[in-house]
């Protein structure tokens, strides 16, 4: 009995202290004075009350009610009420209850409080998210909670997030000494992102030493962010360049070997995109489990479909117009209109949905750079296609004959090469590559009858800039134009950026009419 009384005497003071701390917090939350509510939420979160999480979560969800006497009640999903302080079922007068509303200040206090309460969760991702929430709230009242959480934390990534949250709270504290604030500035400076820069740039009541350290930290962070911005521009420029390479590489083959100005090349890209749509619809209806490999299935089918269309076009139209470039241009332009209308008649004029497989979704953070997986996949795909074409031209009989026809058509014919069939196969190869480009473009652009029109001018520009018929020139030209375009966009806008790139290409062609890497040989030199 004495032991029991001793235990009660030991536990009673802390319990009474918690109750004395919690009751004013309840009163403040029930007051509907937003400043008092925010302060009450902070007191409740640091009180150690086991019901704090449920009460604050109910307030965030709009399920917390107060009566005229200041009592708090939580409305459950079933519609019944429980007392906020005990969790016991309650039957209050619903007509006398008033749902507690919040403003932005209270929402920030709620986010910070929930972050503090979740610092002790079992899941490391939850603890890290809670530390980030505390960092953004910069609530100095949570410093004791952060200290307790840091004492228990063993995960390095979560511990770093907690240390950054603690540093942010110290910098906004009115009582922290300058030595602690200078150490906190160093922690925030090492974080090096926009949130860190904004925090250091807006320190309240900072001493001269802390203000100087914060200013130096902001300048250092800005330099790092500028470097990451440049790298981001290079990545997005490389992404755009890979798209231009996919769209232009097939045109480089046909234009270089045959000298045909094919204005219907964009429609071959469109055909590849619609083949992707058909493949995905078929997979959805018949084998949903294969959706993850639908793009892999679509790539060879798009190549075959667009390639066959290209061979048919060459055999039925283009071969009668060799040597007449203006008539070829007009004929292929008319063909592009026919193909667009055919697609409208079959699939309709509206955009078609092409899904992105899970392995291409999401992004990978790399320091201050976020690499989106779909664009990274397109970059890799573009260079794989380029490598495959270079291997075909260099190591196969078809590639040898294509190069012979490119360099000297008459001599190739005299050596027994059937140049008409080389023309057909070349046109089919270029069209098939354009079809594969359509598979990639379906992941970043709208699949519609007008898909190819947005890339035909850029494709010709890349081919002429790199050197007609030279695949290495096409690749380098696509990458350079993509990067230059992305660096010009922030200053001139998307439209003016394209115009500026076009003007630069025109000026370049004035000095080097045959592009970066002109073809060599007797026929080319002639």
C-alpha cells in the first residue's frame, strides 16, 4: 500500500503539470481567435498529451468542434462525437456546437505541430517529412521536441533533416545566443537550396555578426543555385536536342542520299505516335499486365508501319519526281495533308491519350537538379537509335550501298547497285526512324493529327545546320540547337527564342553553306 501511495505521489505532479499545460491550450484552440489558436496548437504539441495528435489532425481535417463552455469534441466518420481530452464517447448538443475554422497562420501552426509529433514515428520517411515540415515552419517552440528526437535518431538522412530543422528554429528564436545562431547559419548554408536562401535572407532581429554570416551564406547559395540552373538548362537542352535528333535523323538519311525535300516527314512521326496509341489500347483491352512493356512493343511496330508507308510513297510518288525539287516539295506537302486527314477520319481530330509506364514515371533528384525519367529515357533512346544507324551504315551491305549512292550515284549504278531500290529502302529506313521518333514524342507531346507539323521545320534546320547527309553533323546540330534554345528561352520566351535560333542558323549558313560537317567526295565536291 505504501509503495502504491509512493508511486501515486511520484506520478501525480507531472500529470498535474501536463493537465495545467493542456487546459489553457484547449481554451485557446476553442477561442476562435486565430493567433490564440496557433499558440494553443504549439502548446498542445509540446505538452506530451497522448491525444494531441488526434486533436490537431481533427482540426486540420475540419472535424474539431467546440461548445459554448470551451469543450472540444471530435466528430468521427460515422457521425458520432468523442471528447477531445479523453477520447471517450460523448453526446453534446449538436445545435450548440461550432466547427472550428482555420486561417493560413493556423494551418502553418498545424503543419508544424504535426511535424513535431511525427518526429518519433517508426517510419524513417515519415520522420524526415516531419523534419521538413518543422524546417518550413521555423517554430522555435519545437526545439525541445527536436532535441529529444535527435537524441534517438540513428538514420543519417533523417538526422541531417532534423539538424537543419533545429537550425531553422534556432535562427528564428529570440533567445538563442549568437554562437548557436552562427552555427545554425553554417548548417542552413550547407543545405544550399531556395528554402535555405529565403531563410537566411529574412532573419528577424539578427545581430551584425549573424547578419553578415547570413548574407555571405545567401551569396554562396545563390552561386551554387546558378550553377545548378545552368546544369538544368543543359539537361533540358539535351532533352530537346534528343527529340530534334529523333525527328531529324530519318530526314537526314533521305535528304542526304536522295536529295528529296520531304514535307511529309512529320506525318511519319505522327504515324509512329498513333501506332503507340493503338498498341496501348490493344494491351489495355487484352493483356493489361503487359502495359509496362507497351512502348517496347510499339517501337518495332512503329518502325515497320512508318517504313512500309515510306516505301509505298517512294515507289508510287517520289520516284517520278527526282531532279525536280520544287515539285517534290509541293507533292510531299500535299501528301502530308492527305495523311493528316486520313488519321482524322480514322481516329478523330481530338488528342489521344498515350500512357507512361511506371518505369518511365517520376524523377530522380541529383543535388539541385531534378532529372525526369521520361526525358532521360528519350535521351538514351535517341542515342541508341543513332548508334544503331551508324552501325547499319558502316557494317552492313545496305549501308555500304547507301553510302556509295550518296557519294556518286552514277558510279554506284555502273557498279551494279540497283539505285532505285536503294532509294526505296533508304526512304523506308528514314520513315521508319521517324516512326520510332513518334513513339518517344508520344510521351512528351499530344498525340494528334498535327503532331508532326511542330517538328518538320526544326528537323530541316537541324539537317542543314549539321551538314546534309552527315549523321554526326545531325546529332551535334540537334544537341547544340536544343541547348541554345533552352538557354535563350528564359530571356526571350519560347517563340522569340525559336526565332533567335533560326536567325543564328541563317547567319551561320551564310558563312558555311554546307553546314558543320559537309559530305566529302567527288560528287559532293562537284
